């Protein structure tokens, strides 16, 4: 296969260092992920490998080239850029000239790849959104970002984040404290996202004023949630009855997001997941958006995708046997 050659108009030696990384560690990451060779002299780059991988590698380098103008690239920036182009067909145009960005007090959050773009658009435009797929695909994080943006923009008056009190088959009884204290560890990922987007002090003030509420699913029963952005996380661990109860809490001016991974159900044996049931019976409701993520959408450490794929293949073999 004929190599691809191109020039990047680097500003100076520091710009080159920012792009390539110390001891070319950024280039090594690209080479490893795409199975290509990268050679360069000055601002002239040459890629050697399969045609598709070389084209993706060129796109990645061009994107990192623009990012590196602002300073040294960190591991997350390099990894996220590789995932964006490697795992999605960049030739599919999904309003690429109009990136989806959620604006929060402390930082702007950009979506990555085709499925996140579909998800981000749905979070902005639909009253009911289901984000379904494996851990590490940004389902909860982006939902919280959309909720924080809606709150800051006065589109809603409250942000309510909910989780069922079921985790990996464990029981709450052994934990010390009252119900709120018992459930707190299970809500920690949501708190972490809020602190990152709003800061610890501001988040605490909003929680104290009941503008942000982080609560177990059981606390939703009997309520009507008007002018609220409501997120149900880990929804695979709801029963059918709990899911129906939650979805029917929707009030005027509210938006609801449901996230979960149907391969990680921790309900007691014999109980059907409320998330699986909702997907089955609500797919024809036009006002609801169902965004399905897959292993290739994982934006954590590259090894996470391999781990998830190994588990998936193991389950398939078990099913066949």
C-alpha cells in the first residue's frame, strides 16, 4: 500500500514537542491503536499501513495538531481523539460543522463520535431520552452535563438525579447510618460529575436549596416533577413496576433521561429489568429517543474496551454451550 505523506505547518519546536509528546509518546499511542507506522522529519509526516487506518491516522494527527497549538497534550486528549476517529466512521456526516457542546459553570463538555453526537442532540431536543450501553460511554456524564446546562439556562428550575438502591447484589442493611447515608456511596459518581461541572461549593449550595436533588428511586413515589431535569441512572436495576412509577412522574416543562447497561443487571433472579422492558414496549413512541452505545463507544482507558469485549465473548460462548 502506498504511504500517505503530508505536511503540518508547525509554529516552532515547542509546537512539535506538544504534538508528538515526550519521546514521541503521543505518536506511539496512535501507532499502537491503529497498527500503522509514523515517520516524520521536521513538519513532514509519512504514514504506512492499510489505506483506511492511514486515513484515520492523518485525521487524528490533524486534530491533535490543532489542539497542540494551545499547549502540551495530556493522555486523555490523545486517547479521546483516537477514539473519536478510530471507532466511528468519520465520513458519516452528522452535522460535523455544528459540534454539540454542553456549557457548564466550570467547563465546556464536547461530545465525541457519532453515537455521542446523536445522544447529545437528543438530550437537547427530546423530552424523554434513553441512553443504553456499556460503562464508560459517557451516558451519565453527558446527561448530567445537559441537566446542568438546562438549569443554568433557566430552562428548568430543578435538577433531580436518581438511582435505584441496588448494586452488585449487595444489601444496604450492613451500611451504617440512616437511609440517606446508606444510599450516599451509590450516588457518588453523580456527585463527582456535579463537582467537576459546578464546583464543590456551588453544588453544595444548590443541594442545600433543594435546587439539585440526588436521591434513591424510592423517594420518587407519589411525586409529580414539574419544570425539572430528571435523570435515572443505573436503570437496568429497576423492576418493571419501578420503571413505570418513575416514567409517570413526568410533569409539565420537564425532561427525563434514563441511562443503563442491560448487560450489568443486579436484580434478584427472576425479576425482569425495567429498562429492558421499557425498551421493548416503548420503541414506537415518537417523542422518546433510544440511543444505543456499544463497546467501541467506550471513552475510558483503551484496555476497558478489551475487557468488555472479553466478557461479551465469554457470555456468548456460555449461551451457546
